[in-house]
């Protein structure tokens, strides 16, 4: 389920962890509300903040080291994969034809919505994208955890920005102010950039999840064999916003997207 922590991306993960705890340490060393409450013995907020930071780090490693849904073997039987009888297959519109692809790199049969990642050297089920931040693909198995990680990280960053703002001390002149608050200001600037990045990522992923579209499908629709013949507003995997979100966050296990794709056009909804 998890990859070697000392494999590819070790430096990226190490840098992320160091940056996270350095920023946390700076917030405690300066005259922020965290330090004030710690000094007065009011430990609830500081402990909760540290626990939330720890949870974000653990989620980061979980998403980074988790198998995103690598395709490791061929499906032994097409009928079993599709879950359709011959009568149901006869009902499939002629505009939708099944064309199984065999990956030219790993030589395995690619399930629908999968793609070969050149960096990971594997085909990934329900491939979304390869994320350099976590040095891993985002796919069927870790996509929901990736979104959860982004949500927790956003809360940590917003909370950290609030604490940084509380630590700025007044000074008579700008040079004195910068001397007194320079480190905290730099920390706040880094958190602001990260916060904007996470907001954009989280917003875009939640939007695409509500449509049951992956980042790869959204960006490369015209080049994907099972989508390029669909209309501009047609999404064969869309089951409505609520069912899309429910299926993404609450349904576990491998989804046979071929079944969803073909039944969308043959069964009344």
C-alpha cells in the first residue's frame, strides 16, 4: 500500500516537513497569541494547533507514500470487467465502442480513465495528475485523501496567518519595525503564497469532483479516446453533484468505469 519513504521524492518530503516545523517553531518563538497562551498556562489552543499541524504532516505522508491505484496486472476477462450481459451490450449505442488499450510502456491493459505516468513508471487507475509537491500520482486510491490533506493544510495555514498577524509588534520607524518583525513577516509571506496555492488546488479539485471529471480529463479531453467523441457538455461519468460527491468521498473500492460509461447511454436515468 505504501512506497519506500527513502525512494523517489525523499528530498521533497524532507523539505516539506522541515518547512512545516520551522514555520511552527517561528510562530511559537515570536510574541504571538500561541506564545502568550503557552506562557500563561492556557495550553488548549497551542496543543490543538500543534496537533493539527501533526495531522497535516501525517496526511501528507499518507498521500505521498500511498499506492495511488497502480495497474499491476491485466483484467482476465472483459465480460467480468464490464459487468454486462450480451443483451445489455446489444443495447449500447453504436457511437460508444469499446476499444481496450494496451500501454506501450508497461504493456498492461489500461482500464478506462487510467493513464501511464512517466515519472512513476506505472499506469494509474482514475488518473488525475502527478503532483510534484507530494512526489506521487493522484489517482483512484489516494485522491480523496489528497483533497482531505488540502483542506486540513488550508486550515493550518489560515490559523498560522492569524497567529503571525497577532505577533507583529509596533515600532517608531519602518527600519525598526522590519528589524523587530522581519522574520515573522517573511514567515507570513511564505504562508500567504502557500495558502493561495492550496485555495486554488482545493477549489479546483472540489469543482472537478462535483462533476466527476479528473484533472487529466479536463485538460486533455480532446485527446482522450473515450471522451473526444462526446459533446462539449457531455460527461458520461456524471451522475449528478450529490452522487458524484458521495461516490468520491464515501464509496471505497475499485470502480468499473467501463460499466458506468456504457450504461449511461443504454439505461434510463
